[in-house]
């Protein structure tokens, strides 16, 4: 399946203008765009431009309320609960992490939990916010139920990613991972490519292994059973119960602390109801932050310098590949799947934007219709 290359600036202009057409201010549109495109710049195709259709449909259906503003409903010097009032997940989450950062700088650490939000992009964006401020950042979110608990056949938890970032040299530690084997976005990409899923990713409505992306996605949307396996797979042999447990940790920080909806109750009755959790820790509460950063940097380099497995050219630490991908895509552009470009064309039509101006003269005759509902 073909890809079309666009410069970062061209995609930034497209996203900014599209979100402003939806009714967001330019500042809000640029914040949403920054989260969206960082994913593509880092090489995480599943959460970049590929996600535009989700926001298009969410706003169109009223799940995402453009004019909603986050409200702090509970607060202490080291914590807060925010009600997002069904607003745009990126805007709510930037606000929440900024609050956690401010509190951590004053009190040493802080946890902010959010309810009644929507999809917020990559969790790592918000962990990176804290890291850029010299802190240790954590970010997590629940989502529509796609994870099938160990020995179940019904999805009950979301992809429930957990992201952590900490300052280091020559680049920060950056870890962002779903607690499912893969995210729903990866299944959407395989569906667009008409490729069978790898073994060990997904389950059908009966709880059996399934490689049909379209079937699994339809079951998730229809809540018909099946979904994606937790990290470790669908049995305890390789640790599937551990991925299931990590997903529950995420749920505690997101829906339980905030008083919001657990994953199995989100995206029902016309409501998104996604919940998030954010944490910021000032390393100074443990001593000399500069010395800590130096120790951590040394350890990361020792990991890179460890003996390589036979045939392997190098060992990466978390965040390295994203740094390299960022530099490459800023220089050489971002490749966007033709089916995602077709979704962008549909968005142009919906918002009365000139698709040729933004996307070029593209032949969409072989593009596959989005499976997102």
C-alpha cells in the first residue's frame, strides 16, 4: 500500500487549519497539532495523522465538545482531580500536566487525575512535558475497552498505556507503552494495509486467537467479545496476567482516583468518558538532581555498551529511536498512508477546506474506507 510524503510544516498547517475550522482557537489548535504530530515525528504512526478520523467523528457525534473547559473539582498541595467536561483530550491533558508540574516544583511531587475526557494522543507527550521541566514525568490513560483479561473472552480494559520520562544525557529516557500487546491504532493500520495480524496480538469473539484485523475491530466497536491481548499474551505461561495487572494499575490512577468511568463503561450512550492520570516528581526531593542525572546517564550508556547478542548491531535505550526518527522526519518529511490521506480528504470535504491545496492532487481510487465508527 502506498504512502505519500508531506513536510512537517505542511501537516502542521493542515491540522491547525482543520482544528480551527472545528471551532478551536489558534492556540488550542496548535496544542492539539503538536501532540498529534510528535507521534508521527517519533515514528508512532498509530497515534499521529492516522488518529484524525477519530477526532473528526468524535466532534461530529458530540462525544468531543469543542468549547468545554477543564474544571478542578478537588485539590490539595500535591494532588488534584479535574473534570474535563467531555472536552478535547489533548487540551485537558496539557492543562493537567502543567498543574502537576507546578505543584511538584512547590511540593516535590504531585498526582493529577482526570475524568470525563477523550483520547489524548500519545501518553509520552505529557511525560515529556515534565521531563523538559527537569522533573520525572508519568502519564497514563484508560480508553474504550479493547484488552481481554487473562482467560476472558470480553474486552474489559483499554490499551491503558503508561509513559515515563526522566532527564539524562545525551538524550532523556523516554518510555511509552500500552499494557496491551499493541494498540487499537496498530490494528487499524493493518486493516488499512489489508494485512493479517501477527499471531499473538488479538482474539475473536470466542476468545480464540485471530489474525483478521477487520473482524477484531468490528467486535470491539460492537462490544461483541474479543479484542487485543494484554502484554504477555492470553495465558499466564508468558506473563499475560502481568500485562493485565499493569492495565489495572493504570485504571487506578485514571478512573478510580478521579471518580470517572472505568474502561468497560467508556464510549457508551454517546459519551467518551476517558480518564487520565499524571504525575510529576522533582528529583531534588531525593538529593542532588544534577548528580542523579549524571548517575542515570552513566547507567544508560553502560546499557548501550553491554555485550550485543549475536548478529545485533547495537543496544538501544528507551527514547533513542524516537530522537533519531524525529531528526529524520523533520529533514525528509513524514510518510502518510494513502488511506489516512483519504480520511484527511473526507475531513476537508466536511470542513469545506480545499483538499488539493493541503494534500495535493491525489488519486484515491484504491484507498480503503476507514473502519473507525
